[in-house]
């Protein structure tokens, strides 16, 4: 876990604890292809995540009073390799390498977001948690005594939205604190200025 602190030195125990759970599938690229379509999708995903954090900064975070736990989950059973169509042998041979790469990408992405929050005076720490977000996010909130949970809504098809709950919905139900689910499609591009450092 890495930590960045604001200029004010209020102990963590006295700060309001806010957990921001980001979608690991959006935060980390699904494959290593360098096609222009994949690069554009990855850029769009990164900007959507940046806008989510900027929206939270503009509307919820009180920099002088809060500590932000910026986290994501990497589920070894999901990701770039589609286990429904690929044999278990293939997955066991190449899954570990893919998993380690996804964790490193997630750590780097969280570090960039943490730096942006630190530059605007927010006390922040980051962590990549292994396991399904539908289970691990609420456990993380409980373990860190989170007082507010903000979840980046996963991108889902209309069909999937009608037949099952997303991990974000499951987190909202299981969390022991108030929960806000931020839909990426609802955020205007100009919200990103909330993370501009003061001049």
C-alpha cells in the first residue's frame, strides 16, 4: 500500500475515511494489442476513471478532513483470458503471467491517480486487492473503517444490466456505510479540472 499526504498533518485516526473502488477491468488494459482501436479504448477508459476520481474530489472529498483509500480489485478468474472458450490447461499455463501484469498495471494506474489527488491536497493511499470485487470491496471497507464508499460503475450491456446485478450494485448492498455509484456516462469532460493543482 502506498500513501500520499496533504500539507495538513491530521492523524489518520481523526480523518473521515472515504473508499473509492475503481473498476479493475476499466483501469487495466484487457490485452497487449497495440491496434489503434485498443489504444483508443484504453485512453477512453483511463479518462473515464480520471473523471470519476475528479467528480469525487469536486463533490465529496473534504481535503483538510478526509483520507481517501483508492483501491481496485484484480480477480485472477477474470480478465484477458476468456475461460469459457479457452481450455483450463491454456489458462493454467499462461494465466499467472497475465495476472501479474494486470496487478502491475493496476498499481501504476492507482499511483498516477494518487499523485493527482496529492497535488490538490488530498491525503490518499492506494491498494490493489486480489479477488472478486463483489466480495472484496465490502471487506476492504470494513477492514479500513470506511465511512463512505464510492464505486465506479462498471460498463455493462443492457442485457447484462437487466438479468444480473453488477459488482457495484452488490457492493452497495453489502457495504456497512453510505455508498455512491458513479456512472461514467453521466460525467461531463470538464469535471477533470477538479484535479488541476492550484496555481
